[in-house]
C-alpha cells in the first residue's frame, strides 16, 4: 500500500474523483442512505488515503485539526473499499490517522461520529462514548472520543 496525506488543494482531479466515488459508493449507495455526501468540509480537511498496487484507493479518512471554530481534532468519513475489508486495513488507517493528528497537535483529544455497528472496533482503538446513540441520515451513530492521553 502507498499512503498519502494531502490538503484539498494538493489533490489532483483524478484522486479527488476516486475519493468521492468511493465515498458515494459506500456511504450513499451501499448503505442506501441518500444524503449530501459532498458537504463542503473537504476544503478544510486533510485527506489520508491508501492506494493498492493498481493505484486504486482502498482506504480513506478525512482529518481535521483543532481550530478556533472546532476546538477538538476530528476523524471522519472513515472508509475501506469493499474488496479491502477484513484485511486489517481499517485498523491501519485509523492508527495512521491517530498518529498523524497526535504528531500535529499533541495533547489533544480526537472526536469521531461512529456508526454504531463499528462501536467495538473504535473501542478497541481506545475511543470512549461521549454521547447517547442518535440517528444521522437514518443511520445509528454515537460520538466517541480518544482522550488526549489514550492514543492506542
């Protein structure tokens, strides 16, 4: 796997298209959840992704540093391509996202809005619940936080 992390302006059009295509294929089509996937936040995010030996994007996450508008670091749009699931790539993706954020802003907690069916996966990485379950676009979610001292 080849791992990259880029700002929105550093993404070439083919890479951006591949990222959006994967996100729509999984979050909208596979999960049967019609919503505005291109939400306007991509310009403010860092984009972490892995390409396989064929150049296909197999894993992706959107990272946000803490700022005046958002006081905590966040990881979102965590995704593995269907053909890469069960390979450990999702765990590696999250490990890289956590490590990168910790290197940029040490001592900061990290927030995720997790789909409930992945709750145990995120708990295994050290995330703890910080909200009750709620529906987001018709899918059960829960907010979770990796404490500043809890990077797994």
